[in-house]
C-alpha cells in the first residue's frame, strides 16, 4: 500500500503449486462454495489440508495501523473540542461578568438582544477565524505529507477545510451564545445597582 506494485507474471507449474486464488461470483453462498472447493481439492490432493483465507481480511490487515491512527485521531479530536469548548465557555463567562455594567447600560439605552449577542460574540468569533486561518495551511501541509507515503492517494479538497472552519465557528457560537444570552436577558437594574 506504500509503493507501486512491481511488474507481475503469473505462471502455473502443477508440480509446485501450493496456493490457489479463487474468485466467487457475487451473491453465491460462501460456505457452500468453500465446501465444494475443499471437496475437489481433497479428492485431487488428500495429503494437504485445505486452508482458506479471504483477500478482504488480508487487505484489512495491511491497513490495521492506519485504522488505529484514525480511531485515535477521532478520539483526541473529540477531547480537544470538548476541552476547548469548556475553556471558551469559561472565558465567555468571565468576559460577560467583567462587562456586566456595560451590558446593563447598553440595555437601558435600548440595545436589542441581537446587538448584545453580537457584542459578546464578535471577539470570540474573530479569534476562531484567526485560528482557522493559521490552522488551514498547517493542516493541509500535514495531510499532504502524510498522503505522500501512499502509492495510490486522493487529493485534499479545500471544501473539507471550509466545512471544518464553519463547524468550528458554529461550535464556538453555540458555546458563547449560552453565556451571552444569559447575560443579555439579565435585569439591567440589578447589574447597575451593584456597581
């Protein structure tokens, strides 16, 4: 899987044949076909046991380490998203607490809920956008270099990164908006009275 195959020539020398590749028609009962193949082989060569292996399982074994890397990547990506959301939530709560008086004054002066949500969310969304701009080329470079190890590979589409960026912005917006809505619907009289 990491290199192009060498040229191949198949020939059959009946006196030294010890491996046979059989392709079954799609839809056939595999167990029935295997028992027929075994009976024919036992009839012609009873001295050797019949051992069957499937190419798809053999091929899957080649990609076992790659599949493990994929599972670990998904696990660590999920943990990273969870930890970053917790940090973002804490930062949003801290920012909202610091700006309680400002939000109260804006509400008294007639600011709408949407304006307050935008006020509290824009700084976080800007940081996520900057992180996306930095991470996009680094992720492309890392994936491109990793795929170079394979003889047959796909090219990385830019739409994958756009979708990931939109997902990151939506996750950040959902995380921050909970605290922003909580702060925006609070009674401004209480926040101004305590100051």
